[in-house]
């Protein structure tokens, strides 16, 4: 029974090298190379595995600046069938409410679909809100931390396993539904050459803007975002003292080290 | 194996370095259906070099090169220094005009690849080619993971570490004698500090080479190039010597250099923004494959051994790019003859021989041989610095030049040999 699956992915700055703007308290995203949110690769792999078992089609969607095209090409390289880049200046500066609204409206255009999957959370904001909020807009059931899914009863229901710390729960959900895949729960497959060439040669990435979606501009982007950053506390920078123990005796070295720590107020008991 | 990719190309190029990108650009402009396969995530991400490129060959290949390419500074000052524990003696050449510029190879390769893409080539990154696909002794495509991709001709532009050529017995395995190892820091200083400390205008670049103590007197040398806001500082050592004589990790040699005068002062306040290492061919003509072409394939750039390495300076980007360009011309010629047989592709070798590439390779071959001898890197600095020291550091009687030279040459071999070496050296770039 073929499945029509949609996977939502976010194009995120590689947060290992990102800084916080000390004035506004928000991430400085400019000039930082972006990647597909690593946890979303688990969602893509999850979708591809389902497609391998039941057949069907996997569509990736991302709301992002145009540069995400490179990331979507990468996903087509993994085996995603087509991708939709939702991009428009009016969508910029969105919080989770505005983001999920746009995603929900885009998913509505793609209906009927059987399953909409998400990563668990992102590495640049990690609210883990988007799956739940999108489901609320769509008025569909959702479930988080999924590690396995199997079709039951023809195509009407799906049986999923989800992890809660040390517990695994089994649920049955009606289709269509939304699910967020537990991060690190599988190994995303590598890209293949023929898929990458497909990504380059066939037009598999559609670009949708607001001329097409026609969403109320008061509900999207910065205008549609009630979230404010009230305060952000940067981690203090501790300058290195660059002290060096010059002796050779290990006992002396340990004593020296403890003395230095004591000077910093560290007590060893 | 999966079924072969549905798309077939006229030409498949392995590697998006200067050689591969130039071949792709030229072929795409001639109307060939070209695919370039690069294992790096982006073109340029796997490429590293010292820092200076000779411009003219690139201007011939790429339209709009001088205006569009990511050029940092035009090199207008050249300094060659001899370094010992006692001091430094430097020779400087400064000029109003310039034929070379400083650059980041990562940016330059990325630019070349983007030109190839705009000309119509398909660039696929993040894929490693595992093998050349051969049928009846003829290259018919490439293999990557479980995928096969067919093409009428394969251009091998895989760089110095030519694993594909080795796998197909086109070249023997590399030996340490044939390669040198480069290690490099990129240090951000800002335009003003660079201009002040190195005595440059914003558009003027410095190329500075040092030999002697900088590599613990091993064959090789150190280099410093000024970019717009950063400085590239590195060393190159011939691998066979390094393996035998360097008792510590090679990066420590560079670290020592960076933290010794005059560099401590010149680089003060700088921050390390990049650190890298790469092999480079050093054996000159000896490292070239016997044939640079065969049925259905051509070899270009570093993979073909087309590089001039004088120990303290390496020149390969322009040779690599131009060999890619000539390979494209050869493919066009073979195409007009109706097939890509070894015979029809042999015009590649003729084109190389007629171009500056082989002429330069041959002209520098004796210099390269000389540079792999260790005495140059020990004797020259010792004698030059020794003589100069005796000339200027005295207490009462100032010595005559000849006396000073004689004194510092004591027990250091024949003056005649040194003269011969000097002549060979001067025929360098
Ligand atoms: C306090 C706060 C202030 C913020 N301020 C700003 C701001 O001023 N400007 C700004 O640009 N951002 C801001 N953000 C970030 C913005 O709210 C989120 O990046 C965005 O709404 C998505 O939320 P998330 O990254 O937490 O997603 P999560 O809920 O953690 O993501 C779950 C999953 O949803 C999917 N997903 C998430 N985003 C997308 C997307 N864009 N397209 C497709 N799928 C997606 C992915 O599958 C992902 O794995 C702020 C966030 C917070 C917490
Ligand atoms: C330390 C050092 C300093 C140098 N300094 C200078 C200098 O100042 N000036 C100068 O002109 N030259 C210099 N060179 C030489 C110059 O860098 C090379 O000659 C030049 O880069 C060669 O270009 P190429 O395209 O042949 O190979 P490379 O630039 O090595 O490109 C080869 C490409 O092929 C890719 N590749 C390899 N195998 C595969 C595979 N199996 N599948 C897919 N992709 C593959 C690699 O990722 C790489 O991108 C220096 C070299 C070194 C090491």
C-alpha cells in the first residue's frame, strides 16, 4: 500500500560555530554556513525506510531563505522524490507560531497525504514545538519520539513505537497524522551519485512564495510572531590564565595544581 | 550494483580542483555534456596550497578572470631569506608590475567550478569516485559507491594522491621520495597591520621564502604570503628527508617558526583562522606517468605530475589549469576525428609539449633535482649568514668581503660546486 509522505526539514546555521548578538540576544545567522538540521536527517531516513517497505513518495518541505536549495538537493541525493522550498521575505523572522502556520498551510496544499514527519527538534532553537503546533493548525493527531512505524489494517492506521527515556510505548494512530522522530534513532543513508545527478538535472525542487500561498501577512514572519526575546544571558568568557608548571615531580605538580585551584576558590575535600 | 544511472555524459571529470574545473569550463563552453565529480562538500573544500598563482595562463582560459576571480593581492615584493641560528640574510626584489597574485585555493577552485557550472557543466559534490569503469581496456565511465556512470571520456584530475591511477595501474604507487609535505597556517591580522608591518599598499602582495633553519636545514623551506586581511605561513619539507631526520611532529617545526623572530613580532595580535596540510609532487619529470592518455581517458594537473617544486616554492595551479584546458582541446579534436581512442587523444601530449607547461617542466627539472639535495639548505644559509655576520659584527678591524667569505666557507666544501649550484638555482622562477 503506497504511502504519500511529507517530511519537514529546517535549514539551520551550523551552531557549532555560531555566536549570539550581545545587543539583541538572538543568534547571528549571517555568514555562518548552514546545514540541514541533523535531527531532520533521522526524519528523512525514517520516511525513506517507510517508502522502501510500502512504496510511495517522499516530499521534503523547508521554509527558509533560498540558500536551502543546496540542502534540499542533498536530500534528493539521499532518495527524497521532490522538494518544496517555501521562501519569501514576508516569512522572515518567524517564531514557532508563524513557522508552523506557514508549514500547515503548505501541507494543506499537498493534501491528501498520509503522513507528515518532523525531526524531534532543531539544533539552533530546539523548542520541539513545530510538529505539535502544525498538527494543531491541521487539526490532526500527532506523536513525538517515534522510533518505528508499521502499517496496520490496510492503510487506515499506523502502529508506532516511541521512546520515553527507559520506556517504549506502542500507539496506533489513524492516518493522516504527524509524527516527530526521535533524534539519533537511525543512521541516515548516504547520498548516491545517481540521485545527486537527478537532483541536478531534473527540476525536482519547487519554490513556493506568498504570491502562491496567499497567507495573511499579519499571520506570518515577524508580524505573525508574538514571541519576544526578553533577556539572554551569554555564557561568561573566562580568559585562560596560561600558567605552566615547570617542574618534573608529579607530587609537586599535583600540589601546585591544588594551590592554583584554591586561589580560584575551588576547595578539594 | 544498482542499475547504471540513466544519464550518459560526453565527459566525466574526477576532481574539481584547478585542473578539473578548467577542463570542465572549457568543455562546457564547447558544447560538451560534462559532469564533474568532487568528493569535497563544496568545490575547494579539499584543496590547499601555499598562496601565489601566476595569472597569465588563467586569463587565457577564463573569460573575465582578472575582474571576477577571488584575487587577494598582486605580488609586488619577493623576498628570499637564508636563516641560521646566527641570523637572517635576505635578498629582495620589488617591482611596480606583477604577473602573479596571492589567493586562497579554496576560493579560487570554488570560483573556477562556479564558472564551469554557469557554462553548463553539471557539478556533483560530496561524491567520491572509487574506480574508473573499464571495458575491454577502454575507460567508459566511473564507479562511485553502488553507482555506475557512463561517459565517452574520463578526465582524471584527482590531484597528487592519485589513487584511481594506482588502482588502474596507470601509475605506480607514490614513494616518499616523490612527494613533499606542506603544512600551513592562515593568520588573520587585518589589512592595516599587514600593510604596516610588511610595508605594503592595500593592493600589494608579498611573497617571502625562507630556507635553512626554518625546516631544521632539511630540503624544503618556509613561505609567507600576504592576503587582503590574512597571512599564509607554512613550510614544505621533502617527505623522504622528513621521515628520516625529523624526530618530532612536523607541525612543531612550523610552530617553532611562527613563534620565533621575526615572526612573533610580525604576527603579533593575529588569530589563527585556518590550519591545513597537503602533499605535493616533487619529483618533476620523473613523477609523470609514462603516458598521460589512454583509450577513453586523460590525466591532468597534479595527478599528471605537472608541478614545479623548488623546495621553498611550489607552482602548480597555473600548470594544472592549463593542462585541463589543453585536455579539453584534445577531447574536442578527438571528437572531430570520430572516437576517443588512445591514438586520437594523443594530441594532448603534443599540445602539452608545445605549451609553456612542458617547457617549464623541462627547464626546471635540473633545479628540482638539485633542490632535493640537502647541502643547499644547510650550506647556503650557513655561508651567507656567516659571511654577513663577519662583515657587520666586528669589534675593531672591519674584514674585507673576501676574507669574511673565506672564513665562513672553512671546511664547508668546494667553492666551485657552490658557484655551479648558484647558477642552476638562479635559472629558477
Ligand atoms: C525565544 C525565541 C526567540 C526567537 N527569535 C527569533 C527571531 O527573532 N528570528 C528568527 O528568525 N527566529 C527566531 N527564533 C527561532 C524560531 O522561532 C524557530 O527557529 C522556528 O520557529 C522553528 O522552531 P525550532 O527551530 O525550535 O523548531 P523545532 O520545533 O525544534 O523543530 C522541530 C521540527 O520541525 C521542523 N521544522 C522546524 N522549522 C522548520 C522550517 N522552517 N521549515 C520546515 N520544517 C521545520 C523540523 O522537522 C524540525 O526538526 C526564536 C526562537 C526562540 C525560542
Ligand atoms: C603546501 C603546498 C603549497 C603550494 N603552493 C602553491 C603555490 O603557492 N602556487 C601554486 O601555483 N601552486 C602551489 N601548490 C600546488 C597546487 O596546489 C597544485 O598544483 C594544484 O592544486 C593542483 O591542482 P589539481 O586540480 O591537479 O589538484 P587538486 O587541487 O589537488 O584537486 C584535486 C581534486 O580532486 C578531488 N578528488 C581527488 N580524488 C577524488 C575522487 N576519487 N573522487 C572525487 N574527487 C576526488 C579532490 O577532493 C580535489 O578537490 C602548492 C601545493 C602544496 C601542497
